[in-house]
C-alpha cells in the first residue's frame, strides 16, 4: 500500500502541472476540436502517463491506485483526461499478454514518449457492446493477417502511433464458446493508414477525438499477434477492469470539480441581499452531491487496491464506474442549477465539463450492462439477455 505522503506528493505534482494548462486552454481546444498535444506531452515527460509501466521497461512501476489519483486530479483541475487516459490501460494488454520481444520493443518507447499507444479497436457499428459478435475478421495468409471490417467510436486513433485491434480469426459458429476465436493485434497506425486502413472522424457532442475505421485487406505482420490466436477476448477483458477503475476516478474528479465550482459560487453570489448558498434549497443539493462523490471514491479505492493486489475486482470495478459516473452527472446538474443562466456561458467552463462527464454512463460500458453483470455474476440471478 502506498504511503500517504507519497500520494500527497503525487496529488501536489499533478495539480502543479495542470495549473500550467488553465481552463481557457481547454475551452479553446473544445471550440476548435483540437487535441491537447502540449498537455499530453507534459504528462508523458513528467512520467505521470506511464506510471503503470514497470521500471524494467522505463516506467515508474506504480499501481492502478496511483494512476487513479493522477486521473482524478487531472479532471478536478478542469482538464479532459479522455484525451490521453487510454495510454495507461491499453498498455496493460501488451504488458500482460505480449511476448518478451514485444514488451522489450514497445514498452520502453511508450515510457519515453517516443510512441503513443492510446487506442483500442473493439466497438463496431452493428454490434456495440456485444463484443463476441463483432464482424471484423483477420485471416492468416503466410506471414501476415489480412483484416477486413469496420470499427466505430475508436478514440484518439489520429493521435496514436499504435492501436490494439480485436478481430475474429475463427467464425463464431465454429467455436465452442462465443468468447473463443477472437484475436488481438498490435497495429502500427502510421503504416496502416492508406494501406488498408481508412479513418473518418466523428463530429460528436464532446471533443473526444473519436473516429470510424474501415479495414480493406489491411495486412498485419504475424509477429504483431498479441497473446495467443483465438484468445484475444482475454487480452481485452484484462484491460477492462483497469479502464473502468481509471474512468471512475476521472468521474470523481469531475464531481469534485463541479462541487468546488458550485460551493464557491453559492458562497459568493448574492441575491436578495444574501449569499444564495445560505438557502437550503441551494446548499443541500450541493452537500448531497459531495456525499455521493465521496462514497463513489471509496469504491474506486477498493477496486484499485484489489486490482493492484492481483485479486478479482470485476464487480468492484463495475460498481465504481457506475456510482462515480452517476455521481458526477448529478454534481454537474446541481452545479448548472446553482449557476443559473451563467452555467450556459462557455466562459464559466461548466457546460463543457457537463457534456464530457455525461459520456461515462454510456462508455466504456453502459449502466444497464453493469447492473446486468451485478445481477447475474454477483447476485446469481438468471441472465437477463
């Protein structure tokens, strides 16, 4: 377990870094649909974005708990961690399932900031979160796999050097289990674009840099297979718990951001000759949101500590993500209500964060699927779908 002083030092250092990129920086990027290149580089140079990479490969060798602290502080500062958070959890797929040659080749370069691995190619337009029914195929042909298909909502692909791609190598009807026959690959994005990979950006309500991908006989070298052929679902699944924990931490950061804003404004804003925060109708909703966000953080901590101890944490990771995403959304709604009309003015920055935090009740897994997981796997009730 990390020392409290170490966590305090991490928080302080991340706050100092984020302070160099004020909210106006993020507002300008949101308006222009720009990518925070300078911010991501600063996080990388500081070592914060590569904390999960073991020291043997040039990283800090810290745990998901410390990574959660970093992501929480980034979001609390008003930044948008979604621009870079995948660098942490996608890397884990290479660390846990890559060959030693792959780890030696890729991880030091990622740790040094020479290459970025920020994209997971999983979701498809016709299957959504029904991952085992994906239709993108990879066929072995000599020394290469030939990939055909389509992906959607693939974030940061235009700002990533590498992508972990999931494709079906054995038809679903020829497998004993629907989770079999899927394989994961490391894709060199620069080499792939124009040689079988086409990228089309999606114009969406938040600046998340998401794209649609089209594969037309894309060749991937055989040595870029990640893990064992046909067992790619395990590769992806192992990264999902870390992803849920980190995004839950980001939602806690968003929630604390909203509560900070709302409580300060309610204290300073005077209407009818008194601070609006003196009114219970304004004060109590903010206090309730604070309570909900702090409770969600306890579940994030529990899930992260279980993950770092190598223990099962699927239920805790899912619950943390659900509780934190709902708490941050409610905190955002209360913050909007507290600011009244000013909340809609972009210069107050609230509406941007309000849009950003809404995503996490849908992605990377929807609230209903989490409830289904809890119902079936924790409470042992019949499968609901």
